[in-house]
């Protein structure tokens, strides 16, 4: 009796691989897929909301941040360090009462796609704040704000800084938009893994042995990829206009997105995925093989649209780094797709001869894919981050290190799977493959977060304001943006007794004693009576010494000194 019961149990455990999804193996497969998706979604949710920052950085502007002007400039001019998408540019001007001032539509300067301008009306004296938001060449959204003053009513710039703090909140989208965008990117990656990776490996297995959910994985991946791409298209627009979830469904926002590189690549991805969808339908209606080659080509094309609109698209030479990232992604998709397919199978299914051959082929291929993933990823990391020494300085680098740690776990489990496959058999690897798939899907979640983070830390800046006095003379000085590189100096002088008599001459020089940088003259230009503008390039961070030599009247010269910290 005991022997009969044992035989019955053994027969159940070895159920034919074509069993219904409602049987034990099908239920186990659905539970496994659910565990994989749930763990990855948890990884997305616990990640910090992606900050709205990117590669592009504002290098110079007119007016300069915290500048004091005699009269309003004809336009706001923003000069960035890389090309930007004019269609998604937004420039707003606020007055001291936080009221929006009507200005011209932002436009790119002909011949230079890194500069955007917006015409200004005649402005009264007072404090103003510029709030800007643009899309950089690699699809990331950049925003910022700065204040400036017309007249001398706020020489210290405190009012300008306060106004910026008050109006800056309007330059950020809702947190729900950021979260939804992160989730949509994860769903897209997961969909491409199931569509391309699982679909490719399922071709090695006879159709009658796939059955249930395993057979439908490419279709599930196709649906996820289409939905996530369309959702990402709208959410990118909502992020760009600093809006809410409702803006993701706005035709006006769609119209602004479709002219950008990110928008064009998303639409191209949808078109290619539609081709793949038609070919998946032909798979069910025809036994011919031609559709497979066309489907694989279209699917790979859909995958390439990701680097064509991301970090690699803004790296020179563009073609090389887009190709490298495409190879990286194809390798990951092939690896993760195989794990997903085989993780959904029962031990009995894995032990069947055709499936066992496919598993062994996958194992041998993974030995090639993993080094390709590591090498292409290392090259991109070195290029994007400018080396490996500063990885821990950015959220991108820290997230990457976490991702690499998880990848190491996946590789270690994979080594155990390979040993079991060679020494025990294909059926013995089921648990380790499930573990690989779960950790691998967590890698996808961290990858979804990585693409929104800037690999290089934004250059720190701290506008310097000070009021210096000597022998009754008051000098209000501002150094902006207060960072390594080009800086502007604004100087407003008030002679003793509030006299409006212009001083005779002004000189300025800066030095950095800690690095033995000698006193370097600041080029000074008079913008009006007792109002001067200067420029200087500061090569190092540190505490710079600023000296002002002011000849108040012929023969009466004063020396004013202060320390300017440059982060």
C-alpha cells in the first residue's frame, strides 16, 4: 500500500509538461511570476523619487543670477553646457509680489541649440525671479531658478533669494508623476525581457511542450511594453511641464513631446512593437519561419530606441555608445528572459529532454552573456561618470553599486545552477533559477531608477553676497554663480554720506593663497554711476581673497578685502 501511494505521488510529480495552467505546475508558475513582479515593484517603490535633474547645466545667463541692473535686459538668455529640446522649454518671470509677468515664448538661438531666449517687456525697478525648465538632449528634465534686481533697492540680494525660494516650488512636478514614471520604466523593461528574451528561448522548445503561461509570456511582454511605452510618453510630458497625472493625458502636452528625441523614439518603439504584435499573431496562424527573423529584428529595434534617447545619446561618439548600450541591453534581456521562462517550469517539465537541451544551451550562452554585460557596462560607467573614483558621490553611482551587488548575487546563484545542471540534471535547478529570476528582476527595478539619475554630480554653486564698508564707503558685492569656472561680479558703491558723485576708479583682484594662486585682475566694466560688472574664471574651489581698490576721489584710495568661498 505504501509503495502504491509512493508511486502515485511520483507519477503526479512527473506530470506531462503540457498540463493545464490550473494544475499544480501552472499554479506554481503563476505564483513564481507573481513573486518576481512583486519583489521588483517593491524595489521600485522603495527607491527614492527620481530627482528632476540631468546632465545639462546652466553655464551662464542674462541677467546673471543675483545681478543688480540699471535697466531691464531685452530678453532672458539661458546658455547650457549641452543641447536642449526647445519644444519643452519653459521660462517664467515673477515679480516681487510673486505675480507671473507675461514674457515671450522661449526659443532656441539659430545655430546654437544649447541657448534658449525669451523676450522681456519693459520692467519697473524691483526684484524679479526667473524660473526655467528644459529637456536636455538625453531626455532628462533640468530646472532651476535665480533672482535679479533692477535698480538698487535691494543691493544685498536678500529679497531676490527670498523670492526665488517662494516661487521655485512651481518648477517641480507632482511626486505621483515621478513615482508613476519610475513604475512605467520598470514595466517596460520587464515587458521587453518577457517579449524578446523569453520569446527567443521559447523558440528552442516545441510548442506543445510550452503550454499555459509559458507559451503566453511573449504576448504578456508585448502588452506590458506597449502600455508602458504609451504611459511613459505621457508621463514624460507631465514631468517636462511640471504638472500632475492629468497632464499625462493632455493632447497639448503630447504635441510638445512628439517633437523631442525622447518622444520620437517612444513613437518609433510603439510602431516596432505593433509590427511584433502582428507577427506574434501570425505565429499562431502559420508554421512558416520567416516571421521569426522579422519579429526578432523589430523587437531588437524597439530595444535600441532606449539608448537612442537616453544617456548614451548625449555621449560622444554617439553611435559607439548607443551601440554599446544596445549590446548591453540585448545581453541582459536574453539572460533575464531565459531565467523568467525556465523559472515558470516545474521540475518535471525541466527534466523533459527538449527542455533540458534548451536549459543546457541557455547555461552555455549565459557564460558568454555575463562577461559581455560586465564589459559593456564598465565602459559606459567609466565614460558617463568620468571614472570610478566618484561613484559614491552621486545617487546614480550609489544606485549602480547596489545594482552591481545584486548582479553579483545573481551570478553566484547562476554558478550553483550550472553545477547542479552538470552534476544532477536540469530538474534540480528549478529553485536556483527562481532565485536568479527574483534577484534579476530587482536588477531591472534599479535599472529603471538609474536612467533618470545624472551620472555626474551637478557642479556646486553658492552665490556670494557681502556688504563691505571702509571710511564711510559702502560696497555691495555679488559673485555669481559662485562655483569653479566662469563667474561674474556685480559691485554697487555708495560713497560716504550717500553721495551720488561717481568714484574716480575701481580695480578688483582675486587670489587663492592655499593653492598659491597669485592675485588675478578682475575685468571691470562700468554699467552706470557707481555700478560695475566684472568677470573672472576661478580654476579651483577654496577660500578666494577678493580685494577692491577704490579711488573715491583723486588721491583718496581705499582697499576693501573679503573672503569668497567657492565650493
